[in-house]
C-alpha cells in the first residue's frame, strides 16, 4: 500500500477515475455505433453530470477520441508483447505468436481495432504526437522479433527509442517489419470486416497459410 507521501492527491485521483468512467461509456458507444455514436452529452447524461462539466476532464470530443485511439494502440501492443514466449526457438515461432495475438485482439476488440485505422473525426492527424508514438510502438514489437532473428538475443524493451534505432541501424529490417505488418493487417481487416464471409472460406486455415508466408519471408531474410 502506498504511503501517504507517495499517494496522489485526492483531486488528481478523482480526476483519473472520472476520465476512466468517461472512456468506458465512450467505448460502449463506439461498440454500439462506431466513432460517430460517441456523444459527450450522452456520456454526461449517463454519468449524471452536465455536458459542460465533462469538459473539465476532456477539452473536446476530439481529445476523447484521440485518447481512445492511443489506449487501443497501447493495449494491442501489450497483447502482442505479452504473447511473445521468451523461450520460443527463434524468430519464426515468435512471428507466429505475434500474429496470433494480433488477430485475437482484433477479433475481441473489432470496434477499437477499426478505430486505429480510420480517421474518427474531421481533421484527425495520425502524425501528431503522441498518436504517432503509439502507432510506432506496434512496429517496435515486430522489429524486436526481427532483431532477435539476427542476434539471437532476447529483446526486453520495445520502446520508441528502439524503433528509431532499428530504423537507423537496419533499413531492410524496418521495411520487412512494415511488409509483415501490412500483410497481417490486410488479413485481419478483411476478416473482422466480413470480407471472407460470403466466400465460405475456412479463415483459420487461411490464416495459417498467411502466417506460413510471413515466417517463410523471415527465414529467407535471416
């Protein structure tokens, strides 16, 4: 239990609690109707406060959406990083673990996944900080796996400095990481968007084929 000297002030803790409650309601709205369904006034009504009162916690609806995007990036990154088995024998096994975790998260959180790759409001700037940092962190996990393939060292931290360092040190690895992610993203987007439904395809078998293509590329590049 934190000591009295290390605990955050009550006002700060209350502010964080309210922000979390706002985000939970916003996520329910997102799941029900997409980004356009997120309404600050509706959130305020559900929480039993006035609409203007919520602007003490989020300066605008756009800021709330930005925070939801950043949270989704962090959660997806964590799911991928946590799935990597430190004892997995080589990059191919780790690519399989990473791909499975990516797909599983997207299938579990389809509305949050779609939020990552569609502009949720007019004027949305995916290159703005900290949105860009959150997006790059995903590539850091993939780059870490490819780095492991080259050095046999077990990567421990996938932060933005590692991403930028890997780009400078090995442009080929960065290009391969982007290519692997692009293929994985394409499959997952089609799957959760219903693109395979009318085709009558076995998506699990198709996914296994795609993952095999990814691991073959890593093997050839090693």
